[in-house]
């Protein structure tokens, strides 16, 4: 029955309010990110939409403000494929914002042809993992000062596509397989959620990772034509963006989760992840490598 529940998980219902709370959502101009922003805006939060495409971001911002009746929604430029952009964004947030209660690391790229970020990282590991890892690092002091605070990492069941992280070839330079690179980036999200949760024990900042479900979003644009046809055939069994956003919303606002940290969720409930996703030794090695690649020191 679990898979049936997966397909048809509807809206998560809760009257929890977020008045006077500040939320950052990366990739908030489309898909799951946009619907997460819409839901949290309706709960009264101040929403900071962190987007690469400012034109589409502004259109989404206006739509959400109108729909939610919440005018406290701002758009900021963030390109997760460029560490300079990430640092500039974080610097602005740290200077302008008094608090940050929820950080939702939602943006991502999926199954794209081989390409590199501005800093020379393979695009999927660079955006999905390293970009968000650096962003979280740079905003952590503000999160701690705002405690209780939460970090929500949108991962995927695609983490089961790989049996580990290729630590000696994390940028897939020896051989590139789009599916493997995507799976590795999502496994990295879950491993780093576990590592960060341990490091933040007692700080009042909790961390969660999640699988949103198989959602019809623009992330599918790099799939081959036959696969896109197959996806359309099975579309009755996939989730809408609104349904796909529910577990992100759940991890961001459910009061009962305040005592938990580091876990993986799907369909608004704790979920099983792969054996590799629970490998604490690999998690530590990935953590060290990530710090090294980004030139940061995370105590």
C-alpha cells in the first residue's frame, strides 16, 4: 500500500501559522518551490524567493502575493551554479535580515547533459549539493540566532540509484552518466542532512531531508523524447506541484518535528532511505571533501 499512498498523497492539512517568521526558498519561481512559497505565504511568513531567473521570479512573486494576500514577499537573485553569487546573496541576507527561521534548499537541476558550474564543478553535484551546502554554511549564524529554526533539504528517492558517493571523482570527469550524477547529488543531500543535524545538536536548529514524490515539473526537460512520452503516460500516477510541495511544507512547519533532526521524509511521514544514505563514515568523508572544494572551514 505504501506505493499507492505515494502516488495519491494529497494536501497536508494544518492551520499552523508562521506570522513574524522569515523563510528563504531557493528555486521558488517554479514547480515545488513556487507552491511551497505560496503555502507558507498564506501562513503569514515573510518569504524570500531566491531565484536565478529574475523575470520569472517577479511574475511568480506577484502571483503569490496576490493569491495569498501577503505582500511581505521579496525576490533576490541567487545562482547556485556560481559561488560568487551565493556569497553575494548570503552577504545581503546577513546584512538586511534580522532573522531567518526556515531555509528551504529546494532548487535543483536534473539529468542534464554534462556541463560545469562557474567554479568547475559538475553541474548536478555543484548546484544540488555544493551550492546549497555553501549557502547553508553562510547563513548558519543567522539561523542559530533565530532559533528555533529549520533547514529543509529537498532530496529524492533517486538517491537509491547509486550505491555511494564517488569521492575520487565527484565531478564525474572520468566518466559521466547523468542518472548517476543526479542520484549522487541527492544522496549527498541526505548524507549532509545527517551530518549537519549532529553538528547542530543543542543549537535549536533542526535539519530534515525529503523525497517530494514523482512530480511533473520542469526538471523533466532534459529527459529523452521516449522517456518524456512514458512520463506522460504515467502522469495519472505522478503528483502535481501542489502535492509535491506538501512534504516540504510539513518539514518546515509541523510542530511535532521540533524534537527530531537529521531524518528523511516522504508523504509527510518518516521514510526509509538506502543503506548508503545511512553511512556515517561516507557522510564524514563527503563533508570534508565538500569543505575542501569550497574552501570553507566548518567546525
